[in-house]
């Protein structure tokens, strides 16, 4: 007989304790850790921009075809960029609405674009999906007055760590220019398997 009854809240606590090594990214960097194809239901996909003297426009949308979610987006800059800082994060929510951060990565965007990969396999998988659907692979420095367009990125091909539970999530990418947040992309949804 169990002396301790496990609830969803306890599962979240155990999940957080399991992420202690993921804080440095080691658990997510290890190729032996299992990734699974996620069944993702996207509820909201938003984008916004600030610094109008640098960012001309940013647009995003989602579409559902044959029970699959596809993301579309475009970015036009007013001037070429010498530096691009990126902050990526993934949070999941428990049944009581409590947020648990899975990862929060701050990196040099140009280093990732030059390498076309990242040390964390979840991010690397998303980059591969993005490069497969972008109209022209972004190179450093990003061009001014060029429409970088992502067409029909199949979010259901995204691989997530197998230890993630069924949960509501929020994924975001924030671009920082001149030390200030300039472009944000936020994806809300559910992991159903």
C-alpha cells in the first residue's frame, strides 16, 4: 500500500525535480533522451513588434488542414542587423494554472543562424522545420527590405521530450535589438500525448 498518493501536482513537482539537470540544458542536449512527435493543438499564435525604425513589419497566422496545424509568418526589416539576440522559452501549465518553465534560452541569434543548429535538440528540431519552410535561409547580417517568409510550418512534426506530460503550454521567441525587445512570437496550445 502506498503511503503517499500521487496527484497531478506531485507529478509537476517530480517533473521540476527531474529538470534540475535541464536547467543547464544537459538533459535536453543528450541525444539518448527520447523525443516524441507531439500531437499539438494550437489555440493562439500571435506576433508583435516594437522599434519601428528597425522592424518594418511582422505577421503571423495559423491554419488547420486535415487535423494538422500549420504556421505562417513573415518579417521585413528597415535596416540590416549587425547583432540579433534571441530568448526562447517553453512553459507548461498545471491544472491549477501554475506555470512550470521547461527551458529559457538566451543566445546569440547569428551564431545559431550561422551553425543552422543548436545544442538543445528540441530547439534544433524546430530550426530544421523552419529552414525547410522559409523562402530564403537567413544569413548574417539579415537583409533590409527583404520579406523573410515561413510558409506552412507543420507544428505537428515538432519533437518534444518524452517526459513532458499532457498539458497546456506556452512557447515564445523574443528577438532583442539594440538591447530592447523588438519582435515577439508567442504560441499557446495543448500537448495531447
